[in-house]
C-alpha cells in the first residue's frame, strides 16, 4: 500500500533522513523504532507531505505522491495523528468529530460508531476538547482520524506522557484499528509495547534504517536494540 523508496529529507541545510526505505502493506501495523532525534517524526512528516523529501520516492496505492500538497495526500486517505495532540480546544468532542468526517473512502467509521467503541468520548461528547485530559485528547485525535475513514494511519507516539491505565486504553484502540484491517505506521518509544502491537518494524538511527524485520526478529535482536535504542528487551 505504502512504499517509501530511498528518501532524503532536510530541514534547511541539515539532512535528517538519508536513503530511508520502508513499506506498509494492507492491514499491517508497522513500527518505526529509534531514539529521540533519529528522524522518526520526520519520516511521517515526509509521507504526509509536511516536509517533502528532496530525493527518493513515496508511492501510495501505486501512485507517486512525493511532494504532493498536504491536503491532497490527506484526501487520498492518509491520516496523520501527530504527537502534540491538536483537537480544536474551543469545540466540543462531538463537533471535533463531525468536522473530521470523510466518507469519500467509505463510511465504516461514523461518529456514532466512535462513541460506541470509545465510551469515554461518548461520556464527554458535549465537553470542550480543551477541557479534556491528555489521555482523552489522545483518544479524540485518534478518533478524528478514524471518522475520516482512512486507508492508512500514521501514529506518532500516541502513548507519550500518559498514565499507565490510559496507555492500556490507547493500546486497545490500536488493536481495534488493526482488527478493522486499517494499516498503521506507528512510532512508539516503549519498545516492549511496540513489539507487542506490530507485525513488522524498522530500526532508525541518525536518519538511516539500520535494521528491519518481523516483531519476533526485532525482539530477538537484543544487541542491536540495546546499541541503537539504549534499552533491553
């Protein structure tokens, strides 16, 4: 579904990604592992069109989307959930969801289905998004992506800074997205959680892919995980 082929991405004169290649297939959850500053968020921003690569190629469903405008890429069904959680704070939960509805690629995920799936959002449907907790806002921005009936979801550290009980709920949400056969490219700092969720993954270090493999293969690569991520699994 998604093919990233040898992209180089820069911020000004500073190169962040070098010859990065990865893929996401139908129904897959693919992880992108790496330390802070490794280039993970830049990879998602390159795919979404926010920071287009200067070299390389990105194709989605066989069509070249390299350098396309952000709205054009979003209309094709690629939904980015950024790490900084940005619902419209002055609007209610329901209004945020209604603004995000897109049925051009299907209508499986409606506002009513989101409320059925996520009881906490249903309970707070008439509250302003700015009054929600961090975990509730994270649920909301994921739900906003889902009512867009995406073909691919880009999730950037959805569990960062959340309490353990909220992390469990976000993990459950990602599992439900996976069960719905919606492919996901996931960035997650917690290696154990990430390996438990993904089918395959890539290890990114200083802007380069250093390793890729199945979740089991990455879990067994303890030396590489410790070297590049500084953690043990």
